[in-house]
């Protein structure tokens, strides 16, 4: 188990476009494992490789539903439907939250750690997590698109 350091705003790496993974090597698989370890340690529901300083198109997501841990290499949103509006946070922006409009349902295609093509359809929180993490691969943070960003207390309540 290896927990990596999570990069915080305003680190430049969070604003860059990540590169496609061309070859799935043991190192790529190790990065995925470390990303999941780091996400669970930080009690997050998703993490993108740039958040640990690696500009490669890789994400991990686990919203605590029946899918469990989802690892995706070169993920792409292939369809998006509906709309949801609600609070969102980011492990790279501790102490803040924002209200973000997202698609209600997305279908995402990518490769698993063995290079096999996989597709997931998620709604609500899972859809939100996919969109948030894939945005990271394009250098976009939720604060770039939120309608409102606000500070929260350590308990997760909005600060007065
Ligand atoms: Zn984030």
C-alpha cells in the first residue's frame, strides 16, 4: 500500500491537460493501485492522476455503490443525459465546496488495468464523480464551473 501526496490548488499541474496512456505497463498499474490507496486514505469518492502529480489520463472512483472500485485508463464520456445540481468538493481543494451543474447520467468508456475496454453507466453521485474526475484530466476544476464556491467547517457545514 502506498499513499501518495495529494497536490493542492493552486499547483500548476492541476490546470494542465493530461496525456493519453499509450502502453499499460506495471508502472501504470502501480499508479492505479496507489491512486485507490490515496483516495481511500483521504476518504474521497474519486481521484485523478494529476492530483498526485502525474499527467496521465487515469482515474479511480468508488462512490460506495455496487460497482465498488472503478479504475479507468483514458476514460471518455460517450453519452450524457439529464441534469443535476448540487454540492461538490475536491481533495485538491480542502475546506471548500461548490454548487455544480452536471449531467444526471453519463456513460463512460475506457480501459481497465489489463487494457480491456470497459463501459460504465452511472447516475447521480457516480455520474457526478465521473464528470469531476474526467474534468481533472483536462485541467478543469469544479471551481472553474461552479455557480457558487463556499468555505466549509471541518464538520462539512457551510461556514456562516
Ligand atoms: Zn477533484
